[in-house]
């Protein structure tokens, strides 16, 4: 989820120069590429399942707040160590607040609540399609062209993910007209995708490009955390204090490993091999997420789901290749 935000911030390869990011000719087979590529994909793929432990007996809203209450100071520390400016102008603070509201509040709240009803790996698969609303909103708000190959690949990926959602629906025979809880979970995930996509696109404007990426994200996370705190109090009452050590280990993992450690690794990949190639990391992420769901959530594979997974990955590869060739 946070990873989508970082990726979209640097996706337009023709805009890399304005961000002082110049991808080098480093080969994909270099260890300085392979190690961070595998680490980020594996870590991000695992975070979807870790979330399920954060919503077991604890209000989802408070788990989102705890996660970013820990991650925010850590991200400010990263910005400080990277010697990025932390002082923002008034318009930049306003942009950070909007990004925080959509990305670190709306997006994550919808995702956490969605995983109450839908398998974590399926939610991860749905989020891999964030490239579609990203492209549509970028076309609408920023005037970016959408290649024909991207449209074709996206349609194939959407059909594949639809097969997976169909299986998820059928696995709940007692569900109502809209799929009952599964339908609610799918709707929440779609809202989360839309919220994240809005955050991705609005931070790519001129104001956002003038701010160091890590600094903007640190302030956005701070504002988002404040929104999360207010929301949690309204919908869930006073904060609970879970006594299960595994819960707090999950919070630490999601906040520091899943939300902070991976960012410098991903950013370095963009500099080394370019944003287009780095985006293929999303495919590794969903493979890891589905593998974990198979092992720990007893996800059952059928001809429908295998075909859906194959179509989804094929479509994503085609879409990403078309964007890379622009």
C-alpha cells in the first residue's frame, strides 16, 4: 500500500530529471539490484498477511494509528539522515495533508477493514491494479498519455483478477445478493485503491515535485496519523492496549520494516535501473502475498484461480512494458 505511493511518485520516466533522479545503466543481474529488488518485493508481499493479525480482536482503526504512530518519527529520521529539507512552505504543507488524508488514512483504513472479509492475498492482487486508476487520473489531471498497450494489458489483468474475485465470492455460498461480507470487503478494497491513487497523482504536481520525496511522505504520514487518531476515537472509542506480544511485533514489522526500511531500498532501485523496471517489483509482491495466503490462510487453488492469476500477471507485464517503452 505505502509502496504504491512511493512508486507512483517517480513513475513518469520523463520526469526523473526534475526529481534529480537519473537511472544508470546498472544491469538487472547486479547484486546491488537483485538484493533490494527481492527484499522489497518479499517484505511488501508479506505485509498483507501481517495485517490480518492486526485486526484480530483489535479495532482496525486503532491498528492503523499504532502503525503510523511508530513509523512517522522513523521516517522523519530517515529524511534527516538523508539530509533532505524538512521545512515546507504553506502550499507544500497543504499538499502533504491531502496526501496524508488519502494515503495514510483513507487508503490504509479501507485496506484493514477490507481484510476482515477478503483473503489478504486477494486484496494484494486487487491493489496491483492501482496502475489503472493511476493512469486514468494522471490523464485527467496531469495530461499524461495512456499507451494502447497499457490499456490492453490492464484489461487482461482486470479479467484475471475478476476470476480470483469470482472464486472468493463462490467460496462463501451463504452470502447475500452482493456477496455479503465478501462483497463489502471488495468494495472497501476498491475504495482503498481509489484513495491511494488520488494520493499518488496529486503529489506528482509541481508543488510535490519541488519537495524531496521522503520529506513530503514524512509530513504526509504525520498528518495521516492525526486523521487516523481522530477517526479511531470516533468509531472505536478509547484506545485498546493489546497484551499479545505477537500483535506488537506485527506493529513494529509493519511500521519499521514494511513502511520505512523498504523505502530507501526502493528509491535506490529507481536510481539504479529506472522507475519502469522497478515497477515490475509489484509482480513479485503479489506472488509472495498469494503464496503466504496459500500456506497460512488455507487459500484453495482451482482452475479458475490459476487461470486468473496467470492472466493477471500477464496483463500487468504487458501494461508495465508499454509504460516503460514510452
